[in-house]
């Protein structure tokens, strides 16, 4: 089951105010960019963030899962929890802007 457009809009609404938000559809699922940094993967109506030591204390006890076949384990972001905004804000701090690929 692919992510619905209403769910990706909900994710973006929940993260409003952290920075400039956009999303890109990729293989039927979505990547959410904040300040042009890929921060949240949305697959099958579930928001995922990378498991990084930097956010581990905030995500302690959170569910984990795999956003797609072959992916590394990610934290599942509980968008109803206020901590999710703090987690995403911290990820924006440490995530680099992807380098443009040369054609």
C-alpha cells in the first residue's frame, strides 16, 4: 500500500515551523525535505527517520521498522508526540544538504 497524499500532507502540517518543507514522490513513496535536507521518509503511511546516535536519547522506547525492502532499520516517528518535532529539528541541524550530481 503506497502512502496517500492526505497522509503526506498531514506529515508536512505536523512539521510546519521547523523550516521550509517540501516533499518529493519517489517510487510511490515520499521523502520530506526540510531546508533542502532529506529528513523524513514516508512509506506506507508511516513516517521514518534514520537511527542516529544524535537522536537516540529522544527516541528511546520508540518503535522501529524498515521503510522499504533492503533499507536499514529506522525509527518510526510518532507525529502525535511533541518530541517528534524536536527530533526532526535536531536532524535538520546535523543532516547535510545533498550535493548536486554532475550531468
